[in-house]
C-alpha cells in the first residue's frame, strides 16, 4: 500500500482508512467478482445439489513464514482440505483477518499474495471477508480465519463413522513434515534447511480418489494430533479396531531423525498437506493409483486395515512394529507444539 | 467443564483434551446434528436455488460482557445480519474460537450459551467449528470468528449499487446504542447503566420488509463507521447523492447526551442491531410498517432520500440540520473506538 507502511488502528475503523486497506490490499489480491461488488455478503452461484459442506479454521501459526509455506497458504489449504473431506466440490472461501497495530504492510501483502496463489491452485474463490485491527499486544501479528463452502454431489455420503471391517487405510504421502518444519524453524534447529512444510490443497487429489474408488468411506487430513488423532476418531466413530503397519507409513528420513532426537512420534505430528482415506479392500489399489497419479500424492501408501472389535472391546488403534510386536496408538495427551497451524 | 477451570494449551492440541473440550463445551451448547456427526466439515441441506450468500466477521470486542449483550451474541448477530442483507434465507454458521491459555472456562460456557440462544432466535444452526489455544499474551482472552451461509431466493438482487434517485432511506431504530454502551462500560462512565447495546439478529425483520416491499434496493447494517459509512458506501456504489434529515434520525436522548459530551457524531457510531434499507418511494410506507411490526423495529423511521448527482458532482451524503442548513456527512477518518465489535 503506497500510503502506509504498517497496519494502524484506523484500518479497522469502518471508515476511510479501512476502505483504502480493502481496496488496495484485499481487493487487489483477491479481486473476485463477488468481492468487487462491495456488499456485506458475497453472493455466488452454487450447483443446486441440495446439500452443502462447510468448514472453518483459524490460523495462528508461528513463525508466519516457514520453509514450504506461510500462514496464508495454510489458511487456504486447511479449510479447502476440511471441506473436501466430505467429498464436496469446494467452491468459496471467506477470510477474516485479525491484525495487530503496527503489523508490517509488506508482510500482509506477502500473505495475501500467497493466499491468492493457493486459492487459484485449489480452484476456489474468496468471496467475502472481514478485517479487525487490535491494539499492540492484543494479538501476535496476524491471525487468519477462513471458512469454506462447497456443494456435495448427490449420493456422496462420506463419514468417519463409515469404516467397516476389511477396509483398507491409505495415506497420501510422508507424515510429520509440517510439524517438524515449523518446529525446527521456530527453534533454529540445524536440520531445518532440509525439511519443508507439506502445506497443500488436496481437493483435486480427493476428487481423483473418489472417481477411482467411488465407495470410499471417508477422508480426513491428519493435522493437529497427526495420524493418531485421525485414526482414533475413525475407530471411535465406526466402533472398529484399526491396525497400522509402522513399516508401511511413509516418513522422510530427516523427519524420522528429528522425531527421534526430540522424542516425538511421527504418527502424532501435524501435517498440512496429507490425506488419510479409508476404502473398501477391492478399491484400495485403484485409490492408491489415483493418489500416486495426483499432485502431492506421489508417496501415497497403503498403511493399514480395519478389523472387527472383539466382543466387549473398545475401539482402538494398533501399530504393528517392524519387529512383529504391536502397541496401542493413542491420541496425543497434553500439547505437543502450540500454534502449529 | 467438570475437569478444567481454565483453558489450557492442551485444549488446542488435536488430542484428548481438545476432544473433551469439544464434547463437553461446544457440542453441549451447539449440538446440531451436523456437529454431532464429528466430521471435519458440516454437511447440511440447502434449498437448491442455485445461489448462496456468504459472509464472515471476527469479533474482538472489549469488554466481553456488556449491557445488552456479549461477544457471543455479537458473533452470531453480526454474521447473520451480514448474510441477511443480501436477501438470503440465513441457514448455517461456522464458528472459530481463538482462546488464550488461562481463559476462565465459566466465561467460555457463558459465551457459548449466549451464542446458542442467539442462534436459536435467528433460526440458524452452527454446523462446524474450530478451536485454537494460544499462549498467554498471544490473544486478549477470546476472539470469535463466525461465517454464515444462506440461500438467495430466485429473483432477489439486492446491492448497495442499486439505489436510484427518488428512493427513500429507512433505518430500523435508534442509532448509536451499541457504540455508546460498550464505550461507557469500558470507561466506567456514569450514564452506563441506562444505555444497552442493541445487538440483535435482524434476518426476520429483513424478511418481513422484503415481503412488504419486494422492490427494496438494498439493506446494510451500520456497524463500524455507523450510518455515515453505510450511506457513503451506498452513494459511491450507486453514483448518487443521499440526503438525511437529521431530525428524523432516531437517537435515544441518553445516547445523544453521551455523544455530545464525548464529541461523537451519533451518525458515525457503531450499531449491532439496526438495519438501513433503501426502497423505492412507493414502497416506503409498506417497508416502514413492516419494520415497525417486527421485533427490534419499533422505532423505525424514514430518514432520507436518494437524489441525482449534479453534473460532474461526486457521490456524497448530506445531512439537513434542524435549522435548515446542510452539512456533508463523511466517512469516519481515523479510529473512533477500537474493538467495538
């Protein structure tokens, strides 16, 4: 913005300065037809399937810029991926900024440019937004909320509660990259240069899998809490046991090394560009092939299977280790790494 | 929540503590069928009109509890009202919390209860959500983002750019209540006991006006920047002049007195439960009657009219004073009152 180097309280006033911020920063970056009309809500076409999927995420990641991404790319990917897990055709995003007085305008421009680029990659449009500015100390720089909407095609009924004994579990690529990239950047660790965040929009990958494996039970992106949370949620919702072959789970060697050094389990570390899918056994190969043929899916793998609960047993997730033993994979207890996304 | 008195970092972990927070606080308060399914996006029915309206707002108001409302009621009303201004039937909300470590759980419960009650009043459902917890000092207590979606009925085309010379401007009630209520609470001013925020969901009022005055040009809720911003936006988008009769604008005497004391123009003070409408002259009486018959519209008034720009003149808003003179009503310059919503 030509006129201001930093964000000022007046940029959140609803008055002239806010209009200038909207015109020169947000409309410049996101200028969808719906935004340019300048009304308080974006009106947009939606295929009349009769059902929508909606999701939201707030992003508070620190640092704001990290190897492989930034808070803007995350803010688009996170919500696109969550909406896409329903099988919906993701169409529109809203975007709410909470800015700290004094935030560098150049950083805001860079974040908006990253959001616009990622939205274009995901074929979604930002059609409405909001900006609040709070006094110094009221927020740490910038937090972003996005919400997303898409139309759910007829007949598509995906749910974490739909897993059945015999189903197969796939993951679309290596686990733990995002968590370790952010953490290493934050702590200035030596291995930081070789690990990049995986932040990516996966709606096109999901669409490809659904075409190849139309009876897919569910998708979920293993973000906070990692694969462990996702599979435990599936097991509980479907009342089943899920077994994972530890050897089959793709993990980059440098991520594995970092996890060992830090005492983390890669299965509990956050990802921002990976998708877990559960599919019927007879569609597993087709799903795997579709993932591998998709951008961001080249390292996809079949990593486990769903089985029936023993009588009176509780839903759980087991990991079969390379040595043939099994351990229970629990959801994370406490907090591993605050502000990872 | 039985087990925790304050919000802890672990409540944002994606692990067990977060699951407990979601189950015991959010599902308890908002338990819509879409949320209870427990997937990453809410899937819900939407009438297949082929168009949606979407809007979003983040809420950072301080104090969080004030006469006439709280941040939770604001968070629902603000987004409901923005979506409704398109003429859409508002249906669903998303909700994203950013919580500070140490935030009292009782306050969170109270806020959620207020949101649930307001959502019920507005006939909308919260179908998806997100929670982030940041370390002490990373946010001031709690910030809430909501996004909303509704279906736009066929043939409805409302826009701030649709005002035409001869149209009439209405407002649904007294101006300035919210801004002065929050400000007086914040500053501990003596008149604080008699002024309450007007925070209210106005989608039912809008629907009533649209039925009575189907050729309504546009609605907008005059929040930050007040009536001044709303009318200047309309004038610029429609390339017209708008004239307001100062005498006709409803302002509570105690709000007027506070504004005089503080040097504010009530036409620039924020509202959270008022609607501005522009309608063709021949539908003005019907629109007014519909407003007055609606909850929250008993003090509605016709306050001005739209006229043609003189050749080469720029869009502007004029106020005709009780003494017959006119002054230009500009958008707010700078920031009047940070964190008003």
